[in-house]
């Protein structure tokens, strides 16, 4: 009788540590419609670095407005961070002759239009291209390759960033993915469930610069994190107790 009880207890522990398909599959409830939230262009924040290239029919007319980064071709992203235009604590960038320009809260395309308008005083038909070069996102927790990643493409989604980090490990809780975002001078957070089909409706589906993603451990990982909760350890202890009980009761 005692032997059966120990076996039942060990079996219960093993079953409790197993994960079901619902715990690991993404995007399960397809019936919700999976409507994709409209993408909103990134808006510039304090500390952003911009690569600004200015061109015109007469190239010599824009030389005075150019930084070295704007003149070189195929320059590396890390060099662009050094040579680019920093959005300072007041949300300003400084251009030669034009002076300070407030770009805080504007999109890259809006800054292009603004600078083209200001440059038209000095240059005939200027064309401005603006790119955010320090668009970085940090991924921590139960992913294959945690770290901070820099992207040149602005339209990044949560699945794309997680894919860059090597996807969640088997120990990652797909129902407990935290996104922490900077909004002005505040931090806001949201818990996301990757198994839900309506994830694409979330305002956190599209990433913003400086977002932090944290993937929490699932129940099996938490249980195995300590000596008492380790299923293998408990099974060994139960086996030892069972063996001792059999010896003593004979």
C-alpha cells in the first residue's frame, strides 16, 4: 500500500511539471479575427540620434549644411551614432545656419518636411532624408539570446524582435511577456499574452525605441529553480524513502 502511495506521489509530481500545448503555442484563438492595428510612425524622443542627409540639384549649395556622415556612402551604423544629430534634453537638434530645430514628438517624415521648408530659404528644391540610427530594444528573460539590439528599420513588431533574440526558450512563459516603454519622462508597462490571436490589436505590438521586453519563466521553470522544487531531486528523495521503507518493512 505504501509503495503505491509513493508511486502515485511521484507520478503526480511529474505530471504537474509537464507543459501542455496551450502553454507553448502562439496565436491560438484565431477566431478573434486577428485584426492588425494600424502602424503609427515612431516619434522622436530625447537622446535619439538622427542621420540627416540633404541633397539638391546643385550639390555645392548644400555642402555647408552637411555633416561628414551625410557625405559618406555605406557608413557603418556605429559611426552614424557618433556623427549624427543628437536630440538634446530640450528636444532640439542644431543645424548650420538654420540653428536649433525642435523635433521632439515628430516622426522622421515630419522632420524631413520641416527641414525642407527651412532649407528652402537657402537652397533651391532641397531634399532631406532623416533616419533614426539608435533605435534599440532590450530583450531579457527566457529567450535564447538576451541583449540589446539596434535596428535600422523603424517598423518592428514584437514577434520580429523576439525572433532576433532567438525566440523564447521552452521555459519562457508565453502568457507573461512584459513590455516597458518610455512615454515622455515616465515609464509604462503592459503584460502581453503571446498565445492570444488578438495580440496584433495591442498598442505594444509595434515596438518603439528604447522598449524593454522581459519574458518571465513558466511554472515548470519556477518549480525547478530550487532544491525543494526540483522534480528530479524530489523523485530521487521519494525513491530513496521508498527503498528504505521496503527494507525496513520486510
